[in-house]
């Protein structure tokens, strides 16, 4: 078995010697020469490029989740704009979740219950909680509060 291993190692070693040029060899234990595994410039460029693509893919995945922009927070004007966006919708009967999101932007919170969804929008000075049926249509306004300043 030892003889088979030695002949196999010597064949591999001679194949490697003929494949690599002597100026690119490194010295290891027992003065044996083995190929120096230097990376070719094209391989390094491909590796760096693959890493950049992975980072971009992860970033674009997180950016793609929020397609509807959130409103700016912390200004009394935003509460007025949010209240106005709901009043501009007119009669809410028959409207869907998508209609509300298109008019008022992403909700501040979404809660799921048995057969309903509660969506809430909140800005400085204004808060509204709206209940939707399981099919996504408007059921009722659960809560609405506007400060006196609005």
C-alpha cells in the first residue's frame, strides 16, 4: 500500500512540476517543492466581482420590500395631510386595503385577527385604526383621533 501511495504521489508531483514554472514554486517541509497556489489576476477579479454581486443582491432584496414610501414623521403638517388623505377618499364602503395604501401610504402597523385585519396610520396629531374583512374590503373605522391643533 505504501508503494502504491508513493508512486501516486510521485506521479502527481511530476505532473505538477511540469505544469507550473519553477519561478512560481515555494519551499515546504523537507526541501520538497510544491506549486505556489497564487491566484491568477482573472480569477481574483471574478472572485471580487462575485462578492460585489452578492452584496448588491442582498441590498436590492431589502430595498424592494418597501415600494410604497412612508410619510415623513415628526411634523404637525403630516398629521393634517394624513387626515386630509382619508377625508379625500369620500365614502369608505367598498374600498380595499390597496385603495387606502394608495391614498395614505403604508400603515404604521398591521395586525391580523380571526377573519379581519386591523391597519393603523399615525402621524403627529392624528391616528386612525381601520378594520378590513378577510377579503381585504373595508369593514369599519375602529378608532380615530385628531388633536385640537389640526
